[in-house]
């Protein structure tokens, strides 16, 4: 019985260690979704939604009226937003609220799971849209250059008499 408990605790500790090392750091790369210069809102009215546009798998822009747009940051990535024309929003009453409601892409043959909206930012005009897109699409950390650097090669010819 004692050996079974020791073996069980050993296996449990190995499983815990493997889960801890395999879990990705959830905060890496998410700083590109933080916009201190934009106003954060709790929700938007769902009846005025005119259209939407794809930014990246974790964010979309929703147009309410000409000149009034909102950036929706999602809790997780959803790659199907890139390939769909329609989205569906859940709503609390007549409002779409951050942290409570969700959005999902509507596709003909694909059943997608709704994605909860983490934050909603108010965008003021085209300049904000462009700045948001640029910040999100910009690479956060540039990898070391993997390009091959040209090197000068010198070839020494050996003649038949052994001289270089």
C-alpha cells in the first residue's frame, strides 16, 4: 500500500510539472491589445450595428454609424472571422456588454463556438482605426536575423609543384 501511494504521488507530481511547463504564458503578446489613449466603454447598442471588419483573430472593428466605430478585443483567438461575411452577437437586453456577451462568425457548414468580448474601445474616426490596426499588426518582438551574411571566400589554388 505504501508503494502504491509513493507511485501515485510521483505520477501526480510528474503530471503537474508537465502541465506547468506546457501551459503558455497568457500575457505574452497581449500588450498590443492595450490602448491607453482610447476610451474604454462597457457596452454598445446592438440595434445600430452597420457592419464590421476583421483586424486579427483576436479583434474586430464594429461600425455603428458613419464615424462611430468600436474595437472589440476578444478573450481568445477565432480564426474563422477572416473567412466569414456575417457575425452574430449575444446581447444583454439591447446592449452588447464587455465580459458578458460574445460574438461568433456565421458560416454555412461550420459550427463555431462564441467568443467572449474582453474589452470594447471607442474609436473616433479613421485615424483611430488606422492607428489601432497598425499597433495590432505590428510585431511585438522582432526575432534575431536569420539571414545568411555574405562572407568573403578565399580560394587557394595549389599548383602541380605544390606551391600555393
